[in-house]
C-alpha cells in the first residue's frame, strides 16, 4: 500500500542573524535535497498554512511572555538569552507561522488527508518554556500542536525528542501531565543542562517523562539499544493515540554543536521504528517537527532519511561513518529502565 506523506514548510527567511547556526539556509537545504532525490512529487505539500492564533499559543505560553514579544517588535534586533536566541522585527511573525504550520500538519493527519507528515519549520521550539524564549526557540511548536490535537479529542500523545539537546521546554510544559508521554534522547551534560534520568515527572505526570541522556560518541549501536530496551517497551506500555516527534539532526557526527555520532542511516532507523509504533497504536499517524541540526549536508541528508522511512524507501548515507569508537551504554540504559514501571 502506498503511504500518503504530507509536508509543509515555514522557512522563515526573514528570521535570520549574521553568523548564527540557526539561520535561513536550513529549510531550503532540506527542500533542495528532497527535490534532487525526487521525493517532493511523491508527497502532499500543505501550502500557505495559517499563522497560529494567539489563543493557540497561550494554550502553552504565558500571556505576558507573548505580550513581551509583541512589545519588542519595535526595538532593534537583539538577543533574548545567552544561547544566544535572536529576535528581529520579523521573528514573531515567523514563529507564529512555524507554530501555525505545525498545527496545519497535525490537522492534515487527524483529518486523514495524510497518514504521516513532517513540518519543516523554524525557528525551532523544544527549548522554549512557557514564560521565555530559550536555545534559539521562541514558541514551543510541538507542544502547541499537541495541545491542539488534544482539543480535537486525542487523549494520549507520545512526544519523542531525538534532538541532541534535552527538550527542556516540552518537558516543563507536560511535566505534571499524564496525557503526554515525553521521551528525550540527548547527549548528557550538554545545553541546557537538564534532562537527567531521575527527572521522571511530578504529581499525576509521575512516570510520564522518560529522559535518556547518553555519553559523547554514542551512535548507531546506542540507537538500536535505546529503541529495543526503552522506546518500544515504554511506548507499548503507554499506548499513544498520536505520535509527535521533535526531529533535531544535531546528533549527527558532522554537527559541531555536539559529540554524538549518529549517521544519516540512524535517523532512518529511528523513524522506521516510530512509524512501526504508530502503525501498532495510532493508525500510522505520526508527525515530525524540525528542531536543530546545523551542518547543512548532515541536516538535509538526515531529514531526507526521515522522509525515506515514511515513504518506505531504504536509507541513504553519502557522508560516511563516524570517526570514534562508541562507548558501551548498557549499564546506563539498565539504570534508566530501573527508574520506570514499563
Ligand atoms: Zn539541538
């Protein structure tokens, strides 16, 4: 059976800052790679998605934070934090567009106009907390999309974050919430510093946050073990109705912002596994959202591998294998599993 895959773009060309890794070349690089792989014509493009409405944003963010962003529009371009997260005259409009594109793609999948999708959006979202911008992120795109899906009646959502950095914003938003299982695989000790395994949720959300911090140089074998030892059992225990994925590609061995060693093929492996879980629990419904990934060749080839997995095509890897031997993480994974019930 042919899989119907949708995508949408919010390239946010006007949200840009000199010499910043989170720049306006990122989404066009992915689209160009899809074009040369002749994949664009095999998918449904959701064109001109509406910007998110302020009331959709404030389902997740504090109203005074949104007001602060509106008031800053008259000021000169500036940094909002030390990451640094930049903010220009165009940034709020771009962020609302990215969040709106996220919502539109979730609607496309929930309306069964496509089975799966990938929102190629920026600025990214998973570091943004309810009351502040953080880590190149202004609005929490995936969380806004998740709340939108819940308003449409979806009760249990898996949010899986494989960006190399901990998805602290998403964690904070859903930390006391048993309706969202939040799973983050990230390099331990990296920005923004949280995401320790013992952070498992609070109150009714206890057990619904699964942090998987892994050491520098972990790569393809780690991915396989994490999937079999932690992801499959935890997701099968939770039984999600929808799967949303924070898809950052900065764990690729070429990316300068971290020291994990995923290859392009590993993103295909992860995506295939998640698609399998979506078929098992969610009628195949799964939506990916672009987060980080700053080495353009690695970013675009890795993103193409997600699309290839969704389309049932084999992986490609033209960039070669990682350079360093992988550490053994079995004891760490056993420890993480001991902190959970699944
Ligand atoms: Zn990242």
